[in-house]
């Protein structure tokens, strides 16, 4: 078993790594062009790559035997064979919200999560422009720039503010389109902001009351997932079960009451 002090040290390293990556993003914002990596609208920039390289170098210097899964580098199924014996895996998005970054829309983040034997134990999400760093370790609660945060106590769907993520090229007949229309009719307000990591952190600190997504990757949500749960959020799959980090399809709400109200609106596919 890991000690609390060990988890605090891991969290602090996640914060340090996020700040190093965030400084690179600030320095490069507005000075670079984007390239498509996986199809129309799926962008990568020199900033993503430089941020991930710096983060990876920092973590490897401290823990050279740990696994590392980064959006712009090693994919989940391509982890270094020599490191697969490690119980630790860092899950990193060096620039969450690349489209926003490219357009100089000021909402993007760096996300650093750490899993131990498949369970998230530490993480940090940095909004480099606002200098807001959200962090958590397992059992230790969640913080924003060192101050404790918690979810809102909203229980009325009609008064709630939700955020969501859509995949690129969603067809009008796709389940995600129907989910959006169902929610639009019931909640107070809906926003699409562009950074999954920040979306989870906004639920964690009470700025929003819920967030749902179905087409993300583990690096998009690993750190924010832990931060939201440690802040008191209810995080479940659309079917009400514990969701899987490797293929995240979930809703995160400030209260169990909100989740119970929206689950029928989101759970549109057979299990």
C-alpha cells in the first residue's frame, strides 16, 4: 500500500509537470501553426509536442521505471515493454483543447494523472493563462491553487449548468446528438467549452453542475476524473455503473440527485 506522503509527493510532481508544460504553451501561443494528425479537425502543434517532451523528461528523471502514456507520444497499447512491469502509469495530455489554443481561444489546459495498479491516485490540471492549478490525491480531497474545493449542492435539473463534449463530425442521428437534445430540453443551461480536463475541474469547484462525454481518451480525463471525485462529484457511466478509464463514457454531476435525473436522458445505447 502507498502512504499518504507518497501520494502527496506524486501530486506535487504532477503539479510541477503541469506548470512546466503550461509555460511552454504560453510561450508558443500565437506563434505556431497546426497540423492534422488523425483527420479533419484533429490537430497537433509544436506546442503539444514540446509540452509533452518536457513533461516526460521531468517524470522520467524522477521515476525512470514508470510507464508513461501521452496523447502525442506513446499510445496505451504501445507502452514500452521494459516498463510494463511497473505498477505506476502517468497519463498525460500536454495540451487539452488544442483547437482552442490554435485559435487563441483562452480555454485550454495541461492534464497530468497517475494511476497505480489501474487506480488513479494523483493528478493535476493547469489552466496556464488563468494560473489556476487544480490537484488531488486519493483520499486527500481536491484543491485549486492549494485551497480546498468542492462541488455545488445543486439538485434541481432545471436550475443546473452542464457542459459536454462532442466528437468531431457527429451525425444528426447519432446517440450523442439525441443526448444533447434530451439534455437541452431539461437543464437550465448547456455549454461546450473545449477542454475535457477543465470541464471536470469546473464541476469539482462548483462553477458548473455536471459534465457528460462519450468519445474521449483516457489522457483527456485521468487527472480531472480524480479531482472531481475527490471534490465530491458523482461520476458514473451512462448505465449507472463505474465507468472505465480506458474508454470513458460517463457523466459527472455535483450530486447523486442530478445524476438520477439525467441518466434516462443519456443512457440511449444497449449495454
